[in-house]
C-alpha cells in the first residue's frame, strides 16, 4: 500500500505500452486509483529479458497490464516476426516470470482472433478462434501464453477503439469527425458489423477487472453493434453534421488495397462481463459518443499555450 498526494493507493501496477492509445488513457484515468509504473520503450526494452526481469523484481507490482505490442494490422502482416515477438513471445516471458512471482497478468486482446465470418450472432468468449491475419494470429498466441502461464491471469478482448484525443494515431471515429466537421465527405462500410468501443469505457472495465481479481477471458466493448456506416451516421447525429457528406462503400471495396485480411463481422458479445460486473460500466454506442463529444468540445475550447 502506498500514499501519494494524500491518496491511499492499494495496488501497484506495471503498465507495458503506457504511451499508446489505450495505455496513455489508463495512466490518465487510473492514476488516482492505482500506483502505475509505465516504463516507456526508451527506458525499458521489452525484448531484453534480463532488464525486464530486473525491473519486474525491483517494482514487484500487484498486477501487470500488457497493452504494448504491434497494433497496426497491415504493419503486422508485413512484419510477422516482429508481430509475433511483441504480441506473443515477449508476453510469454513476462507471463512466466510473473507466474513465478505470483503476479497476475492482464493482456489486452482483440476481435481479430475470430475469423469474422459469423453473421447471425456476436462472438462469445467460448467461441472458436480462427484468426485470418498475422495480427490476429499473434494476438491469439499472446492470449494462450498468458492463460497457460497462470490461472490468475486475464484476457480482455476489445474492438475498434476510438479516442477523443490521441495525437500519435488517428482512429476511425476521430478521422470521421474531422472530415465531417470540415465539410469533407467520409465513407462508411455498409456491410461490416462492429461494436466500436470508446477508450474510456475500456479503461473503466479494465479497472473493474483488476479490482475484482478477474480471471479468464472477457469481452469488453460497446454493448450494441452496428454497421460501420451506421457508426458514421451516429457520429454525424451527435455533432449535428450534414449527413449528405456520408458516403456508402462496401467491405470488399474499402479494404481492396490493404495488406492484411480483415474480419467482416467483428461484433463481440459482452454479456459475460455485464452479468458479472453490472450494466453500468460498458455503454451503448450513443452514450459513449456523447462522452466523446463532451471531451472533444472541452479540448477544442481549451486555450492554446504559446
């Protein structure tokens, strides 16, 4: 237990991937709840087993969260060795090292572990995994090594993360917002099903998993699913943009020039999480977009430091 700025923090966490879209938001939203140690790559090379083990023993956290690794699906397809190294092999060493120290590991995974061919229902945690991309295959291997290393470990799968403000990488929702807000057309896919997930909702869900010592696999996403096109329409409605700017495209046409195959149906069933932890953590797409709008409005109204 530690006390920082007068606040008692009962758990110490190591957060790998602390500068990424999800990791940076975990730091921001949970820093008053947990003592978070998030070494950037410049301070700790995760491929250096000796340094990783030394750091782990020096910190001796209560839990470890892994949000690091290769997250760009086309990059992973072109760089399979790096994808498997960072999404699975590095994770294997960390998970086994943590198991010896009795430290639970929380691994953030993806809908890409499924083939995306099921169209009549959302994917549940117990459904068969058949990844079709290098990214999905590397993440599935990461899941397996984590769960095999210790019965204390947990995997949280999510899908299509979006954020109000992450300057290093523009997600789909932010790209749609910026295009429509500037009066530029934006295309939505009419035949791809997803449940786009607001980053803050994922962070809150991860916090709940940690606080409850959750084990096994949980799907963490928006509680409803819709087509990619319908999501763009909802973004337009939330901000009052001109819907005539929204164009329609098909899955095959949109991804025709991409390196990696994508899942056409990527909806995750979140019933297990909601039954276990309640209905107040994960939200509908519309409710999450309201929060997205509030944050963007706050950011755009903030004074600029010169």
